[in-house]
């Protein structure tokens, strides 16, 4: 039963991969992925060999990645913008 569920999920990723692979070379470049937010934002982390193209295996890895969310840092007021710099 678990095998059937994973077999069902795989074709969805395969269809996405083939749709992104515009030139049909079996790899997805960053320019081919343009407009596909998830792929573009995770591309660098998924491109394990740093060749600028995602293989099917790298794309499957990308689909399993969690999206990173930046957190805001508390900024100290700057003396240059009218704030007062804290003595050190």
C-alpha cells in the first residue's frame, strides 16, 4: 500500500520536470525554471554538483526541501540617520 502511494506521487513530479525541461535535454536550467517560484527559490540548494542544471534526482530532492523563511532582525538605530549611537 505504501508503494502505491509513492508510485502515485512520482508521476506528478515527473510531469512537472518534463514541463520545465523546455529543450528536452533531461535537465532543468535556471532559465528554464523561470516563472516557477518553488524551483527558482530552491534551485541553488538542490543543484548538488553546481553545474547550473537540475537532473531528475536533484529535482526530486528539491521537491522534498522545506522553504526557508527569512526572519527580521532587530535593528539598532543609526547615528547617521538621526538616532543616537550606543557607546561601546
